[in-house]
């Protein structure tokens, strides 16, 4: 597996970080099928993530974290996903939240330190809860129907959130809500143990079952005044959401896992109609070569864009199209790789005890994570036209 990362590792720090990810991914892979079949949250995996310090990797060094950058983030997330994609995608939201705030600096120093301390002292897990049944993905711009009303120096919040990844494992959620009747929205920090906070088990999907992205239901939840951590007066970042590269990294990890399964099968399966294993069949070699080409193209694109984000901070505000394009290329390439891997393994790949069918189901979810393909293509078209008109 390490040969896939040899050309991307730049220093000893990254080598050590990848070694940690190797250990975690190998452990997660042993129970990935079980978690998928049971459709349960992988609490064991998250205990290992906490014990290893993985949950604090994006916390600044001044608070005790490792302050990993975007390039390191996608590398580790891709490797974790080869072991268990649902675990990788889930922890990616938590790590990405802290990386986003480190890059964009839209929180107050007090809020950022407060959340960092909770991670370092309690191994607290965070995620945003922004999607709603009526509005769909927040990336489409809908106003949340969840509402926060100010009363007697406190906030009273009511509403329902869908697609709340890690719901059973979260200690805190950052919930988007309308602020009274102002027509403005904000994000409120909610302790998941508060009265009125409930998790409704709605996550009955065929993909990414272990993320347990259930509904978060809020019934007259009473919050202190400082629970509003992002309000209408908070600074607005103009930077694109680079931390969302953890999504393509995750699905490329799924593709790598499927590729590995297919090559292992081709190297050992030897029907009596052939003198040796099927890896010697030209058509099988062609499929393996096509998988390698797809992965090489998508991974080179992802890692090069991530590296530019890290090494050329003055150009970050212009990188929205490239970041979106990475997601489009990576998730579609990942689906193509898994499809080719399925063809190599053949009908055996459809059996429930074969991990290939899990990869096939999981990789499909990437097509429905933001930004969507249509939005990416539209962005690229508008960007090209804009540059033409201004030249």
C-alpha cells in the first residue's frame, strides 16, 4: 500500500502521520463488513481515532494539536478510507471543521480556543448540522426552517436536521438556524446531551451505512447566549471551501480498496481453463491498467491542487473552480475504478460476503456529496466565459 503514497510524501512528519493512518486503516478494515451489514455507528473505530490523537490533528499547535495542512489532511483521509469509508467520511467532517476555521478565521479567538480545548481535553467530536428535509443541501442556499428565538437572555431552538453524520457519536453539533424574525441565520453550538436534543434513526441507506447520518431533532432546546458562535455580524470568508477535499479523498480511498481487492483476486484466481491466474489474461491486464490510469489522473489532480493551496496562500481566493473540479473528477473516476474492479472479480463481487459489493455501494454516495456535478460544470463554464470577456 505504501508505494501508492511514496511519491506524495514530502518529509518525515508526513511519513509518521501516514504510518498512523496505516495502522488505523488496517484495523478498521477488519470490521468494515460487519459495521456495514449491521448499519451501526463504528464506536470502536472512533475510540481508536481518539486514542491515537487523530481527532486533534487539525487543532492548532498552540492548543496541543498537530495543525496538519490540507495536503496532509487529504492524504490521511484517503488512506483511512481504504480501511473503512464510512469512518473516514465521518471523521473528515470533524477534522475539516477545525481546518476550515483555521484557514478562514471567521470565529472569534474565544470560540476557536473553546472548541479546540474541548477536543484536546475531552476528545469531543463536532459536526455541522445544516441540511434539512425541506431545503436540501445548504450549498444550494436555502434558508433553514430551524428557528432560534431569544428569550430572557437565552436562545430557544426548534427544528429538524437531516444527514447529520456521526449523529450517535457527536458530543457537539453546530446547528444552522434562523435568528428570530430577522431573516438572518447563524450557527449555534449545541451540546448533544441537552434536554430536547434527540436523534431520530432515519439513516436506512445502501451506501455509507456506518456514518449513521440520522436526523437531529431539536425541541425547545435552551441554549446560553454565547451558543451563537457564527452570527450575522461574524466575518464572512471569501475563500472557497478547500477542506471539502476530504470528500474526493474518501472516495478515492474506496477506489483504491476496490483496486487492491481486484488485483489480489486476479493474482490468485486460477480457473482450470487457464494455465495460470487470470492476471496473465490480456483483457484483465487492460482493466487493471485502466484502473491505474483513472486513479493516477484523479489523485495527481487532487494532490497538486491541495499542495497549491498550502504553498500559494495568496492564490486561494481564485481556486474555487479547481477545488470543485477535483471533487467532480475524483468521485466519477472512483466510481469508474470500482466498476472495473467489479468486472475483474466477476459475479463473485456481488455476493454479500465479498467486500467488493460494499465498495460498489459506498462509492456511489460520492456523486451526491457537495458540490454536485451540475454545479461544478456550471461554475467552470461561467468562469471560462468571465475570463474570456475580461481579457
